[in-house]
């Protein structure tokens, strides 16, 4: 296979659509999903005589992401006009940043060994960020399937974006998608974007080239566009790497060009030859003043950052006592990590000490199995789940105290989903799922059962051990609640043995 002789080199350009009330240079709403052309004021349409005014929240969001990715912050940066014609760009230029991006020289850590298994190694690797800059989005063109008409929705004109450019540091499609996962996680933790690829809040162009393994110089790259999920990014890169490797193997040269990923056909096809920067006639935007970011502002943003995924994951392992794998799963989403910690706080209030690592693991187990299953099945976010953190803690406590069996706990959980006002204990009680764990309560019943069945006791002591199941069944039947079967079994053995000593049994 030609494939194996070549090493892919990948660099990404990612656009993050920011969650702000207003647009980047005008006060009209930036929300997604409104009726077409209802969020368009004269500024975002580029009417003559209008002037852009920078929305400060966009700068703050850029700084949040820049600081979270270890970037340097430019104390002075400027906006530039990038000229090109397209019907969804009414001004004829896009306001972006050119040679003075607001953030530069950062990195994002990925863990290529990361798998959905318990034994993921902490072999993290840094992917360099060349820059992060601010820019405005263009409108949306909707081409009719007939191919003859195009409709334009200008709502998106002026919606704020951050563009990130990575160094060519990624070495496989899998690494590219891991990078995107980490980035998506980060923008969500930072509350600057919903990071939803399918809706276009996170858009990725991938630059890819191949080189013979061991060679230092990079090959000629192509740029892939139009991939709107992690899976498509991986598939498109897989396809393109195979295509380039085969071409190079045949002695052909690669043309630098922009390719569209066609998800239905599973192939890439040429879109246009790649523009050079001079084609865009970048020039400083004369309508916008230079942005000066002063140290106190950077410090303020830094102080306002939440605990980031990596730090939280480490704390979950080192302080809370969770296994690596659990910590990774639970910190994947900030809301889930919050839910876990809240539930654990409630549990600690009940247990007041003891083996806190085991308690954390017990909460983690229910979340990773029951809670996540229900969220997936019902398409809910954790905040929408009928079982809040406090009730989850009640359930875990019942189980830890052995008040319910593990099957019982599952049943209680299901019922809690339907009965949001009842505590776990009340539900367990109403459904007779509370186990009788008290020896004192069970012992007399065991005696009664043995007294009532002298023949069977005799046969048992004569060697027919299989009768133990019969005795257990009898004891269970005489209870209202369900006694802990393990306790019943051991009490029965104890009492039967005691009778062995006194009875005269025919051996
Ligand atoms: P442009 O000016 O065409 O946008 P950049 O130098 O900004 O080009 O690079 C764009 C992206 O392409 C970056 O993410 C960079 O890491 C990546 N890149 C550059 N050279 C290569 C290469 N030979 N193979 C793969 N990716 C590359
Ligand atoms: Mg570029």
C-alpha cells in the first residue's frame, strides 16, 4: 500500500461562531435560527454612510480563548478589509484581521492515546496555534436544487467569529478530530460558543499534505472544505491522504488547490485554485480604530476564567480520587462535571466521612451508566434530567448503605425519572425495594421457617444441600420488604449448622 510509505501533515483553520447578543460591529441580534433577513440593520448590510463600532464582548471572548490556549496577547492589533466578491457579502469585503491578530503563539493539548477505555495513557502532545483573530461572518446563500436560483439570508452578516490557525503539527485524521474535540470542549467550558459543528458554530478547513516517512520537508498541500462533523473531517482526510499518497507514488505532483468534501460520494473534488493573500487586497480598515489591550484587562479576563477541562480532570483524579478514565468522561462536558460535583457534595453531607474515594466512584458509576444512557436515549442535556444531583445522591446513599440491592437501585432510578417530586427513599419504600439488612429482624423468621419444616431440615442435614434455596425462598416470602439475600443465606447456614450439632442425623 502506497499509504504506508507516507506520513500525513495536517494543519487546521477553524472558525468559532461566538455567542453574543449583538453582532461584531452593529447592534442587531446575532442569534441563530431567526426568519431570513430579520436581523439585518444597515451596518451589517454595508449601506453607505454607516460606520462599524466594535462590540467589546468579542474582544473579551477572543481573550478568553487566547488565554485558555496559552497564547500571547497582542497589546495592539487592528482590523483589515479582505476583499472578494460574493453575493452573500454585500459590502464587497469582510472585516477581519491580517498581520496583527489579537492572539498568537499558543497551543492546545491532545492525548493521542486517548480511547474509550479505562487504560488511556496520559501521553499528551501540544498542537501549536499560530494565531487567533476576530472577524465577521458573511451571509448565507441557499442554492435551489434546480440549480437556477439562489436565495440569500443576510442574518449571519456581521455575526462574530474567531478564526484559529494551527501549525502543521497534526499527523493523522484521528489527531485532527481529537484536536477539534478538545477545542469544542474548551469553547463550551469558556461559554463563548455552543461549538456545534452540525449547525456551523464550529467550522473546520483542513490543510493536508503527505511526505515520505522520514523526510523533513513538507509536501504540497490541499485544503479541504465543507466537513460539518468530526466524522466527516476524519473521513475526508483519510480519503485525501490516500489520494495524495497514490498520486505521489505514481510520480505525479500535487496541485495546491481547495477541495470540497462530498459526503454522499465519499470523495473530494476541486472547488477552485487557492488564492494567495495578495488576491484579497487586504488593507487596514479605515473605519475602525486600533485595538489596545491593556494588562489590567488581560488580568481581569484571566481571573474570570473557569477551571478548565485539563485542570478539572487532574483534580478529579488527585483530590476526588477517581480513576483517570472516569475523570476524563465526567469532565468532557462542563455541565456533567458540575452535576457530578454537586451530587458528590450532597452525598458527603449524608455519609459524613468514610471512604470518600469509594463514594466518588459510586456517584461516577451511576452517572456513567444510568444517567448517560438516559441522556443519550432521550436526547437530553444533564440540566434537563428529572433526577437532579441531590436526588441522585439520595439514591447512591441508599445503595452504599445496602438499603437497596443493585437491581433495586436501577428500578428506583427509572422510577425517579417519572416521579420528580419523590425522594429516592420514598420511591424505594413505596415499591418495597428496601432491603431488610438487620440480623435481628431476620433471625426469628429463619428460626420459624426451620421449625415449620423439620423434615426438610433433617434431609438437608443428611446432605441434600440443594434445599438451601427452598429455605431462602420461604424466608423471603414471609417478609414485607425484601431482606438482603446474602444475609438470609448466611443466617440460614449458621442456624442449620447449629441444629446439626444437636440433632441426631442418620449419616
Ligand atoms: P494560507 O495563507 O494559504 O492560509 P497558512 O500559511 O496560513 O496558509 O496555512 C494555512 C494552514 O495550512 C495552517 O493551518 C498550516 O498549519 C497549514 N499548512 C501549511 N503548510 C502545510 C503543509 N505543507 N501541509 C499541511 N498543512 C500545511
Ligand atoms: Mg490562512
